[in-house]
């Protein structure tokens, strides 16, 4: 979003956080959501407010990075071995097993801290070499061994559960469902439509999913702050079977927030189209969501996506090298509102207009103006 020179703007995103745009962002458009689906949001909290993370410690551990997870994994076991080893050494020291070799020990062959540490590690890891073992001479030592066994079971359950949950994270599956790098505007059935492409890059296809789109605009308040305005876009056939790449279509009709927007208005407008696709993974049964956003610079007027699905003998061949490829088509260079007001003059044109693209002149049939949507009937 553009800011005037020297002006400091605050974006109120309601339940998330506050964006502050200063001089260093001058002349640069701040995206509401990046194309990888992440939000440029920084939480500003009072120092020491860790209660939300500690109350939901399992989710906190699942969301941390893998290197931090490995560090916690190693430290949790090593520190627990050291703690219980220290307990066994103190028991042996108080009982007199350290200095007196003839004394009946609490733990066999534990005469110092090294032996106590090794016995603690063997007990918690259930190694059982048979050289060191518990005796009946100390009740306190028996209680400590019991506590260590229970703690070992709990620690293994937590660590393994977090590791499995991180490996089956929905974010990793969401990275294999992608959107096209741009959106296009062209004619479909005599009406201007905004469309973008959606595809699944894995072999196990998604058979059920819902596509959504939302237009986000910053609205300046009298106090100088910017409040984000959200407008839902109607999508034709939002329930998608993603066996082959699909094209998501929004018709520019009355009621659409983009109805009065023309190709000349795109460079100067300030909005962001946030699109998402929510689906259930067939392998894990978990709910996933892939999302991205398009700015006015990402919308190509008068283009359509190239065909990438071909029917061959026995199967459908999908060429993902053409996933983001577009081609020029005939489209009115005016807004959908003006196009409908003029009575769709392109439909009555008998001549074949010329389209200039990449230094070449081509003749375009005005009747072939809409993109063919690939549909797979199983």
C-alpha cells in the first residue's frame, strides 16, 4: 500500500496485530499476505507474557523449528539422566557406599557419580547390561527408580508424539497444492471474468475441496490509521475436484467489488486478492489449507491460461511446465460495468481484430474468447 511522504500509517487488522509503516517503506507497497501464504505480521507483547505458550505447550513445541526440536530432544534426555544419576549418587553417598567397599550397597557397583550416571542411563533407556542393579537395602533408591521409569514413559510419549505430529504437519501438505503466479481477466460467455489456476503437484489427488476468495483493501480513517476492509468474492463452482488442474472463476458482475475496475485502474488501485483452497488430505484425513494473494500488478488483463491437459491413450497427461503460462486473447480494454453499459460491442463485431504480443501480429477469432476449463468425468 502506498503512503504519502513522511506519513506514518497504522494498519489495524482487528484480531491479529498492528502494522506500522514508516519512511523506510516509502513508495513501496506492503502486501497483506505474501505469495507463500504467510502474513508479514509481528506480534508486540509485553515482556514476560509467556502464559499463552505455556498453557498450550504441546502446540508450541509442534510449531517450533526442527533444530530447536532436536535441541530439546537431546537436552530432555541428557538432563534427566544427569538428574537421576545425581539422585542415585546422593543416595549412595548418604548410605556410605562411596567410601566403604564392604558396605552392602543400595545399587550394585555404584561407588561414584560415573557409576550412578551410567545406572541412570541404563535404567531410563531399558538397556539392562546386568552389571549394575538395584538391591533391597534402600527403600529410597527403589522409589527413585520407580519415579524414573514413570518419567521415562511420559517423556517418550511426548517426544515421539511431537515428532510424529511435526512430520505429518498440514503445512507440508499445503506446499504441494499451488496457485498460479498470476490471475487473468478475459471473456467467458460474453462476460468479463477474473480467474486463477489451482493444481495439486502430488500423485494422490484431492477429491474434495472448497475455494474461497476475499478482496482486502486498506481504508484510511479520519484519525490517520488504516483499517483493513474485507469483501467476499463469489466464485462459480467453488467445490473443486482437483484430479487435474482447475481454473477458479469469479464473474465481474453487479455486486462484485471489481465490477467498476478497468485495466487502466489496476496500476493505481490499492487492494489485494487473497485466495485459499481448503481440503482434506486422503492419506492422513487432516484438514489442510493452501493460500496465496494477488496484487493489481499480478492481474493480467486480456490473457488466458494455456492448455496443460491432454487426453492420451489410457490416461490424462498434465504438463505442469505450462501451469503459469498465459496467452493473449481478445478482451475489451474497459471495466465490466462500462462493457455491460455499452451492450457488449465485441459480440457484434464481424471483423477479426489483431492482437500484438511479443512483436508478432496474430488474428484472433472473436468467438473464441473464453478459456476452456478442463473437466474430468470419472
